[in-house]
């Protein structure tokens, strides 16, 4: 009985991890990173009317060629690569 419960638990965790990876794969794109950047410009930097053109658009162009998005300093300078280039 314990072996069956353990097998069921492993199967449930495997299914959960597949869903999580699928959700991540959908979110891991240059265009989704751009959307996040635009949202941050509108909320955190609302007074900077050129935030999107000066900050997000160059990052999008770089991402479309390299597949990597570099977060700004206020967001940890995290570099995320292997993004879908669309």
C-alpha cells in the first residue's frame, strides 16, 4: 500500500512539474519580457514619458537577436537567456 501511495505521489509531482514547465515556456519570451518592462514603466516610472522607448525597446531588440533579457538595476540586474525570440 505504501508503494502505491509513493508511486501516486511521484506521478502527481511529475504532472505538476510538467504544467509548471509549460507555463514557464509560454512566459519565457522576449515579447513577454517587453510587456513586463512596459508595465513597470507605466507604474514605477510613470513620470518618465520616454521609459519604453529609451529602456524597453532597446532591450527587446537585443533580446530578439540574442535570446537574452537583462533586467534593470531596480529589478536585480538579472540576466535571463534562452528566451523565445518572438
